[in-house]
C-alpha cells in the first residue's frame, strides 16, 4: 500500500490561484467559498483563516492580483509606460474571469502601491502630469482588455473555444498605446 502524501498546506497564494482558476474557467458568479474549498480539498471555513473578511477579502485579493503591476524604470518615461501597459494587459488577459473586479474595485493595498510607483517612475522620467498620465494609461489598458475579452467569446456560453490571442487586437493595442503616449507628451 503506497504511503499517503501529506496534504499541501493551505496558503493565501494557493487560495488565490484556485479562485483565479474557478473564475477564469467558470466565471466569477460560480466562485463560492464552498466551491473554492472543494477545489482546495478543505472545508470552506479553513479559507477564513487566511482571508478573515471572507468573500470580500477574496474579491479584493483577486483584484489586487491582476492590477498590482510593477515594471522596471526604463531609459525614457515612454518606455517605462509601455512596459507597464503591456505587462498589465497580459496579466488581465490571463485572467478574464476577474476583469470585472479589476474594473470596479478601488485600488488599495498592492495596487495602490504599484500606482504610486508608476507615477513616481513617469515623473522621474521627466513627464509632467504623471498622475493624470497613469490614470489615462490604466483606463486605456483596462478598456482595451475589456473589448478584447468581449470580442473573444470568453463569456458567451454558445462559444466552444474562445480566442486568447488575436493579432489584430495586439496591433490595435500597440497603435492606441503609441497615440496615447504621443498625446501625453503635449
């Protein structure tokens, strides 16, 4: 008889990863504490040890996971902004199930820190009005991903296979990003 493996310890990171998997594969509405507990092979109440505010804390953690984006300072503020925008877009596209949270949850915790870093990087790179620029960049990235997810068929129950990569969407994103950066220079 094979030896039993010890259970994998429950951590905040495991909880978030399992919740992301449920939200991305079944939708945010199907993410319940009971379903999450089943996926983690624990009683739902065990999750509250890591997220004492329960589902509200879980929703905050998921939003933070996809919006607390960091990018290295580049040679120019434009290159820094591009790196942040591209990284942010990819993370949001990886997790379409929590896009609604990213769009509606106010920035706090790691997201607020990341936004502060982005403002500081653009300001240090010589951009006047860095706060407004970060706001515009976030709106552009979130909006473009929302359109991509909408057009991909992800949320349509009639679509068997949704499109994760779309060359046209990539080109549209890059064109829009360039136009936005040019507009921010004036």
